[in-house]
């Protein structure tokens, strides 16, 4: 038996770019046969810096999508895990293994260069993967992969990126022997292709997913044309 997990997705509660609610997302993934999802809403102070709330309440706002997804997931039998997507000059990094309290206790992470952010996250026991490093958009100032020593893994397939960009990332991961993962980068329920990873055992915690990725036990969920390509 295989267990399917989404590793990269957003909700309208906590990400401005999210098009559907956490509840709608949970129901969609349950219908697609997924075992679990990792909510990775954006960690961007610029999106809520003008909101007149104490930092603790701003963090609760950021985690609202996760909380709603968790509640609906418990009702439907879909496992929901917490993560977020950190940004350094437009370059994004998926962060797993840390909780809301970590964000409350560390209110000045936004604006840090990835070199500093990586050290803080990994010393705290978190996992860090660069998302879609070869995405080419005008708002991305820091383009391309970072120093491999700063990350624990890399997203070699992103459902929103063209195949050439994903293939470049795969080559980068292979050249540096980095653990690989895939994700759909879903912002709503009407996605072309739901990606992620397959595990042979059901994950009891986010750390089981992290361990499977690090130990190369996670199978990538890829489109058919990728499976026909020997290099992927």
C-alpha cells in the first residue's frame, strides 16, 4: 500500500495568493486519495505588517489555514501537518518540523538572508528545502539554487513550473546528492496536477515525512511524461 502526501500548498485564510479555503483544500485532497498534506502558507511580514495586532496574534492569523485544515482533516480522516514557506528576496524555502510557538518566539525572521535563517531553523531541529529554485519571475531577486550546505533537501518538481525549470533543479539535486521532494504548490482546488510524495508507511508525524525524504525513501509523484524520462 502507498500513502500519498502533499508537501507544498496554500490556503486562502493565510496566504493572499490562496484561492480556496483550507476546508475546500482538505476535501479535494481527500477525494484525490491522499493520506496527508503539509500546509505551507507564506511567511511574509509584508503581508500583515500593517495589521494592528500583537505579534502573537499575527502568527495565529498565519496559522489560521492550518488550524482549519487540521479540524476538517480530523473529521474526514486526512492527516494535516504544519509548515510554512519562507522567502528571501523572492526565493522560497519550505520549512517543516517546527511549530507555531517557534514563530511566536522568533518574531524577527522575516528579512533575514537565507544564510542566517537556515542556521536558526536547523539548530531548532527544523527541516529546510528550497522550493522551485529555477523559477524565473520578475519579483525574484535571488535567482537559482542556494549553497547546498544551507538546505536539507530540494523540491525537484513543482506543479506550477515548466518542465525545463524542474529538470534543472533535478540536475542540481543530483550533482550535490541532495534529498529530493516534489509538490504541487497548490493555491486552490482546480490544479492541473496534484503532486507530492508517496511513502510505504503512514506518517505518524511530520518527522516521519522528513525522515523519509532525507533517507531517500520518498517516491516522487510525477506526471506520466516525467516517468517516461530515464533522468527523472
